[in-house]
């Protein structure tokens, strides 16, 4: 394998790791902010049950990122054992799961804003 190809693969893996770290931070931050807002509204006698949907969606995003990490590990082990193995199908591509996690974050933000817009302060 030419060194140019090896360097490109290494760079690709580094970028993928940074994207997963970013998605993990986004979804974890979404959970933290949602709970922070729910806590501050609880002092205004607002039931914090509105936070269930946004937090659930952020948790799904974290689960998808975790799946992406397991998939990356699985692919690395397969490549170690057989350098000719090909992962061309959409479900073998990590960016599919990273995009799903990003989508979950956006949906979680939308769910949180929608739930907040439906709240009425006593």
C-alpha cells in the first residue's frame, strides 16, 4: 500500500474521531442544557416532564455515536485480519451513523424548543 494511501486513511480516521467527539459533546451538552433549563423552571413551579422528549432524542444521538464507535472498531479489526476487505455498502460507512447522530441532535433541539414554546408559567 503506498504511503500516500496510508496517510490519507490515517487522516480520515483522525477526522472521524474528531467528528464523533464533537457529536458526543453536542448531544451531551443538549442533555445538560435541557436539565439546566428544567431545573430553573422548576423553581417557577413548572413541571419538568417537558424535558423527557428532548433528553430522549439526545440520548438516541449518543447511542448512535456509540454504535459508530463500535462499527469503527469492528472495521479496524476486519482490516487487520484481511486488508482486502471492502466496506462500500451504506450501513458499513461510519458517516451514515454520524449524520444520524447529528440529525438526532437537531431533532432534540427542535423538540426542546417546541416543548418550551408550549409551556405556560403559573
